């Protein structure tokens, strides 16, 4: 499954070593095996393996480690082989290959997971060390330029827990960007990388959903600290310390398959993907006020072939990034939290986007935000919220009655639909003369009336609304299709509908 790639070789001339790329060697005599394997990728994923090599570095003697804290000269056996197999498995699963940087030199000569002053003791080693880190820096730059964000996985070996994979993120600091976008669930929950590893039957530490700190000895080294988001940036990095029994030649093929499955599942929820040139460009607000349901939303969106996803912050919207998009989705969470964090400038940017043909989808909190009923509202849907006092009326499955236009919009087989509700707005016409009337494409047939909410209020109010604002289109869901099994497609239908306002996106 391996694609052609550029590797670095040491060509030998009398008394001279120099680097030659595989693309330049043509019919030259066979050269020595590379000291650093470098592969360009087609995914926002970088695999690094700095400690699995066994080869000497020409002209370099073993390090002594004087005055070097926690000096280690042994290799992480089989991690180079495992990383190559992992890249192959990811390609089998996705049809695309990650970026790969693997050290084939022995750690006793150069430790690529240390800063230069601790990594080598001979000037002759500097060039090879620099090659390794330039490859990582180049891969990071390419991932950010192409996808805007990505993940670096630094593969290591440990003997303390031979059947376990130990997490190293400096207790979340090397994935600061990921946590800021998706909250701490992206580090510790079932949807995190280690949650997916556990789902593959692999033992992990810390355990899934544990808030305990990472093991001090394995909490993340120089590579994840340098290329991760500790000091900002959009590339996150995780150190994976694999137990010896998972790395053995007799077991590492199976380990690679499980790792690849977990990485693919994690990526589908947290990493962007490239789509076709005519894809609908959808921005998803993931900043303050966005709740946990955004993870389910992103997973659903990742399955739509004709949709390209951009992750947005309030600053992104305020700076005009909506001009590059066709549709904005404001997810569940807190409508007030989202509206206030956007500020008047951000809210005006959204209104301008709609006036010029942009599409808007609001789910639960995003529907509150779209209404014309609060100081922080967008005022893009001519709707008020019924019984604002009892907005926190509880969660549960409800039945909706669809109008004929609603049945057509959602491509539903009949006029009744069951869907998960979680304290979304009960909408009714606001009769604002400055906003076109909306179409109540679905109303609540049953109700949730908990936490002191009066009965009889919810039934008959609008559950799904379709409206227009300027040249743009708006669809708001009070309940959650992304949290309802079998209703993910409703979001896809809504995206196609609201994107029709963009002149270059006639569907």
C-alpha cells in the first residue's frame, strides 16, 4: 500500500557524506539505507517515531550523557516498524497516507526527542538531527496550510506497563487548540483518541473519563512540546507510549490495525477533511457557548460527501471569514453564550452574510440565537420564544407534526417524526415588520414539561422553522437531529436548502 516518497540517503564519496533525495538518484549504485524516512501525506495527520532506529550515524560516537537529566540511550524497540505498519493501515482504511517521519538511527547516537543541546554530543550528528526536525516542521506547515489544523502522533515505547498505551500531552497542554475548540472531552472522553483506543480493546492510561494527571515520566517530551499547541497554533500533538507487548514483531501488526481504526474514528470527529471542488463550504461555530452536541454534529457532517467543513471561532466570524463560506451552523449549547461572545460586531457579520445570500442553520441554542427575542439575538428569523421563564423544561424524545413543506424538506416518509429534544426554544411568530415571516415546517405534537414547566404550552409551537433574511435562507431546529439516530440526514437536507441563496451554489 505504500506510495512513492522522498527519503534521505547518505551517498559516499572519498571522505565525504552528503544527502541525496530518492528522486535524484536515478541509476546510481545502491545507496545505504536512509537514516531518516520522510513521507509526504494526504491527511492532516503526522506520525513521528524518533527512537526505534538501530543504525549508526557515520562519524558519530555514542553519547555519554554527562550532565543530561534522565539520560537514556536505548532504543524503543520496534516502534519504527510499528509506525510504518500504522501508516499502511491508515492508508488501507482511508485511501490516503499520513505524513511520516521515522528515525532509523540509534538513539545512542542522537536523541531526536531532546533539544539540540541534549540530543547529540558530536557536530557530525547535527545534520541528521536537523533533517529529522526540519521534516517535522515542514509537515506541520503543510498540514496547517492545507487543512488549517491537524494532529501529530509521536510514537514511543515503554516497559512500565507492557500491555498499555500511556498518554503524553503534558496534561492537555500540547493539545490546547483541540481543547479550546471542543472542550476537555477531546482529551479524556470516549470520543477522544484514547477513548477510541479503549474501544478497540487496548488498555490506556489514564483511563477513559479520568481527570487524573498523566504519568510524569511519560507526559510528553520535546517533540510534542515543540510542535503541539502549547504556545498557540493549530497543530496539536500527542505522545503515545506503547507497552512492549504491543510492539513485539508477533503483535505489532494487530496493534497497528487497532491504532489505525482509533485514529480514523478520532479524525472523523475532530479533524477537517478535503472535499470536492464544488462542495458546499460549511462553517461550524465551535467557540464559547457551543455545547457537547457539537461533537455529534461534526461527526454527522464528516459523513456528507458534498460538504466541506471549517471550524470557526467568534474572532473568525468577526474578521470576515464567513465571506469564504456558503453556510453557517450555530450548534446546541447556550444561545446567550454564543450571542454575547460573538458581540455586536460578530452578529452583524452574520446578518451581512445572510443578506448576501449565505445560509444559516441553528440547532437548539442556534435557534434561540437566530430569533428576534433577546438583546443578543441575531434577528434573522421572525420568531419569538414562548414561555421564556421555563426554557429549561427538560430533555427527552418528542413527536413532531410536519407540514407538507417540512415533509419535503426533510424527505420524511410521513407527516410524523420522533426526535430528541433538549430544552430548545418554543417558537412562534414575532410579527417583526423588518423580517419576512417564517414557515413553521414542523410543530410539537407532544411535549416535555419538567422542572416546573406548565403543561399544554409546548404542543403546537414551532419546532422547525424555515425563513429568509435578505438573499439568504434560514432553517432552525429546536430539537436535535444530530442526537437522534437515523436523522443525521436532516442536517444534510437543510444544508442543501439554505445553500441555494449563494449564486455560485445552485443545487
